[in-house]
């Protein structure tokens, strides 16, 4: 399409965005999302590659105005929602992902180093990315708590967090009532249920090296292979204070096997999705808390049924790690904001060489810093350097929606979308 036609279309869409993009997505308010994706596709071509003439011209106009990443995202309609985004309609979810993909394509022209730094964890994510993912996560948790008294599932999400009630153990009904009535207390609960969110590569490197050097507290789970090698019961956690575990780790496992043991449940710095600002660990980090009959199993079942309506999916269901394939164990606590995360995922797939160059540079720096005073230098990442793609791309995407007869929306969903609001 001619660039002279793209500019007015783009301007019209921005005006519409200013009017309705952050409202509850009724059929009308979904239009800017869909129209924006259509305009960028027609004018710029594929939103992932970021190399088309239209995308370059748009980026050039931003560069001439000396706009930073945050300002560019604002111009492109990427800003913190004012009310919960409803992704029950999968076309709306795809449109939001397309918007992020197109914005990333523009940033690839205007701020390429900052973009890659964001992806590998050396540069913080844009505030708009953090705020949108965080806000939608809070919408998801608010909906779950609102369902405590309505759902047939026996949700017990609060029963392990009695300290929030100042030492008192609260039941589900008390939780739902107080959550709806007290905004300040609501924020405390939402924060308390979030075990982990954004983490930069430097922080991740400390976790990685502590485990590799077999120091500090217990971590991960002994794999079947390591258990057979060392005569340890598979399924128990690695305990650095145990002499048997210490001997196994230091003397009986090869450097590559140590890396693989860590990678069952921990990412290497640079390839963690937590760098992107789109990932959240919720409720508990104990795998046994989510199994059948465990306290949080019903909460997990609720998430599998409703999370995608708010844009979230479980990227590690353990399917990719079966049969000896490289991949992470099942993590029922780890939830990913799809519109942002998969836009980044697709960018990495289209720019592997650039990302790999940044990763190797960062790993070199981490190794040099750790080895500064060591006589015997340690290579912390040889296996990761050769297999990082497996751990980035081997994820479990949500299943395609099942085609069913259209049903009337549940009345409470309308109200639920306005539980959280950034409106003054």
C-alpha cells in the first residue's frame, strides 16, 4: 500500500485508540485493535521481521523526532490498560499480539540495541510492557478470587496466606468480601500471590552460578539419570549441605550434566522469559502444591479454564521435556502473557543470529566476572551456548479453541472486567 495512504490511516487509528482502546472491549472497542493490526500489515508487511519499507519510514519519522522507546510505544497505541482486556474472543488476542509484534518491529529500527538488550535481560523492559502484563495478571487473580464463592471448584488460594489477615486464618468468603471492599488490602493480596515476575539477567546469573557451584539452599529436583548415576532417590531436591549430594554433583556428574540438572527448572541468564516482563510465578513454587488432592490443585484447574481469557497460558507443561528432549519440567505456577511473550518469541525466531551474538557476549561477561580471582577458570555455559534454542523455543502453546455453539456470556464476567481500573 502507498505510504501516503498509510499515514492518514495510521492517524485515524491513533485517534480511535485515544477514544476507546482502554475501555471494556465491546464489539466497537475491539475495532482499534483489529484495525491497527490490519493497517500495520498492509502498510508494513509482516510485523515480525521489521525490515519492510513502511516500517522503516515510520521508524525514521520517530527517529527524526528523537522519540524514546516509551514515547514510540505510546504513539503506536501501546500503553497501560485502564480496565481489564477481555480476550475471550481469540481474534482480539491475536490482534493484541500483532500490535506488540508491530511495535517491536519499529523498535528494531529505532532502538535495536535496547530491544535486544530487553530480550536477553541486560536492559529493563519498557514500562508499558511491564504495566500491561502486570495489570492483566491482577485482573486474572481478581477474577479468580471473585469466583471463590461462585465456582464449583473448591478454591483454596488464600488458605496458605493467613499472615495477610494479620495472623488470622481467613476462609474463602472472608477473602472475597474483604478483597472487594478494601483497595489497599486488595493490592497486598495480589502482590502476595505473585511469587516472582520480572528478573534481569544479572539476577538470573547469581541463581545459575550458585546452583552450578553447588552452594546455598536446596534447589531443583534430582533427575532419574542423576539418581541412577549416584544412587540417590529421584524426585528429592538437590541439597548442597549433603555430603552424598555434594560428592555426586562435584565428582560423578559431568559439567554438561550439571547444566542439564539446573535447566530442569531454572533458565540460564539471557534465555529466561522472566527477562521480558511477561512472566509470572503464582501461588507457590512447590510442584507438590498443585498435584491431585493438593491444596492448590483446584486453583490450577481454574487457571487452565480461564487464564487465556485474560491473555495468559502455561508455557511449561512438561510435554517438551519428555523423552529426553531439552526442555523445562512442568511448572504449574508459571504463567505467560501471550500477546507480549509470543511477539518477542517470534522476533527471536526471526533474528536468531543477533540474539545469539548478544547472549554469547553476556555469557562471556558473566564468566569473566566470576573467574576474575580463580586460578582454575570455570566455563558455566558450554551446553547452554550450544542448545539455547531448545530452551527458548520448546514451549507448550495453548490448544486451539474448540468450536462450540455460541452461548450467552456469564453476567459476572462483565462486572469482573471492571474489578481493577486505572481510571481516576
